[in-house]
C-alpha cells in the first residue's frame, strides 16, 4: 500500500453494487488509506450499500437523492461534524431506457429534462452541498464518456447530458479554483456495469471498442479507479478543468 490518500476524507456518491465504477473507486481509495463516506438512494439500496460499507471500511452511509434539495442539505449537515472533506466523487447518471433505445430525435421532453437533472445538474448541486466542507481545498470529480463529444450509436440523450456535465466541470473549476478546489472528469471506456446494460447493443459496443483501441482491450474499472486516486491525491494538485480519458487510447482513433 502506498497510502496516497492517508489522512484524506472522501465522499463517494453513486455506489450501487460491486460492479459499479464507484465501487472500484471506493476500493482504491480504501486501499490508499482514505477515510470514506458513502451515499445511497432510498431504502431499496440501503442493505446493499450497508454490505459494501463493511467491505470497504467506510465510516458512514447517508441517504441522499441528488434531485431533492432537502437531502442535499441533510448531507451537508451530517458531514459538517466529521472534520471536513478532501475529495468528492460524483458517479451518478440516469436516462429512461426508452430514450436510449430510439433515435435522439424522438427523445421525450420529460426524458431529456430527467437525464439533464440527474446526470449533469446534480454535479452542480453536489458541489454546492460539499464545497463548504472542503475548507482546505480538495478534489471534486465526476465520470463521463466519449459520447459527450462524439456521436455514439444508442447513447443518445445520455451523450447530450454528458456534454453538459463536461461543460459544468470547466465552469465549476473556474468558480472553485480560488478555493483551491480542483474539478475534473474521468472519461472511461465502456465498462460492463448495471447502468451500461440500459444502452442498446452494449455488448457489440464492447467488442468494437476492444478491436479499435490502441491497447487492444476493454477498460478495466481498476484503471479508472487508479486515475481517481491520482486526482484525489496531492499528485494531482495541479490538474483541474480537465477531462482525462481512461479508454486505452480509443478516443484518438479515426476510421
């Protein structure tokens, strides 16, 4: 263990199961000595996240729906007596399955607004709730995907939401830089998570990705997690307003 996060406290939002990217990040943070707090959404997730809490040695789990202002206020209040935060990981995204399975042109108004609220605006809301706790500066990060900047078949409304998310990263970085808070996104290659199964023909996407990526394979969640460790640690102290690709070089390739 290199203890890159020894003495640091991290909050991870969006950890739903052992196959999520958020879990891989939490595991890496625990490995590197971070003190962890986790959130869950609703009673249906509580038992699952409680089990993960034990495995990760997290100190506390907190019920938080990022679309509910009262929940965000309670998150701030709950953590205010815990000695502050050094890192916040936002790993939250959602779109209706119907809006991922038809053309972008057919996106419903309600589906568009839902995807934007949960996948993009929630980063702003989470930042507002946690920045008061980052009194000594720190690192705020989120998870994105190549569909934010290129058309990825069947990604549709989620790609547009990720584009807004990446723009929010830059604007938040400008706002929070004077507080020595860095804001970045990690754009991971496609990973077989529960949420990814909502994307039509996702298995074909994985096959095509591995065939084209310079490293000739799919992305390992542990690679994304190690990049998150870098951003949360003092090694990443000069990095902000960036989208860091962890996709084996796929984003650089053309036809």
